[in-house]
């Protein structure tokens, strides 16, 4: 993930540097061919869109990796296994949960 962010940062910086140096002829023929920097604006916007998509997908992947919620029966079984409740209490509570 860090490598991906580094690549995105490099891609983000390239059009920013080109914008800053637009009058220094660092853009080569691209600036003149596309109307004085229009190509660089398009590249800049594409990079922003890709960065947003990658970030949103990254947050979806991490949120889906969470452990599932424990049910009441799971908690009851753990309490019984730890010896916090007796077998009779366990059976009674289990029946209460079913209804």
C-alpha cells in the first residue's frame, strides 16, 4: 500500500511541476498542441480521480476485513466455558435466547 501511495504521489507531482513551469517550455510540444496546458489539466484531473478511487477502495477493503460480531449465544458459550455460569444456568439462558 505504501508503494502505491508513493506512485500516486509521484503521478500527482508531475502535473503540478508542469503547471508551475508552464512558461519555461518544460512541457515541450504538449502545451502548445493542446491549447496552452489543457493536456496538463486533463492529466491532473485524471490523477485526482484515480487517487480518490484508490483511497475509497482501500477504505472499503479494510472495513470489510473486520471480525464478525459475536452473537448472544457465542457470549453465553464463552461464559459457560470459563466457568462463570453453571450448566443449568447455561441451558436456561440458551432457552431464553431462542424465544
